[in-house]
């Protein structure tokens, strides 16, 4: 298994209670920032683990996204479904999920307005 440079950001996000992660996502979908700066930093860390920080985005090819989508459709209880798996748990294998990627962009948009990090 290759090392994950975003391991710490993912761990901090995963350690949040599920209800807190849901609230962060709910606020992000309404473009409302998180009032707690510590929680906002954790949420941004997760979002940037998914997509990369501004100025250093992780590129995902269309073929990879299509294969992931087909895999999710063929496995009704697989890694990206909503039935029994929390796709917002911070696990790396959810990074290609289009819903997760869109949510990461929403979290960033709602909570980051500064210049790209150095």
C-alpha cells in the first residue's frame, strides 16, 4: 500500500462524530461557513485530501471516473453506495466518488476564501 500524504487530514475528519460531519456538509451545501475555526480547518483538510489544495488540484481522468461509477452501479452495497457505507468517512477509496468530490468542492467554497496555500 502506498503512503497517503493526506493521512492526518483524513484521520482528523474520520474522528469527528458522524453527526458533526453531516452538519458540516449540510452547511456547505447551503454555502454557509462553519463558525468554529478548528472544525473549518479539519473540513478543509478533508476537502483538500480529496481534490488537492488550490493551485495543486489532483487530476482524475474521465476513464477512471467512469470505471468507478460503473463499479458503484454493479455493486449495490459496494464502496460508493448510500445504503450501508458512509462515503464521507474520510477513506481514500471514496475519493473518486462524484458525490464526494462535489461535496469537497462545496466545503472548500463555503470555508476558504484566501490565497492558495504556499
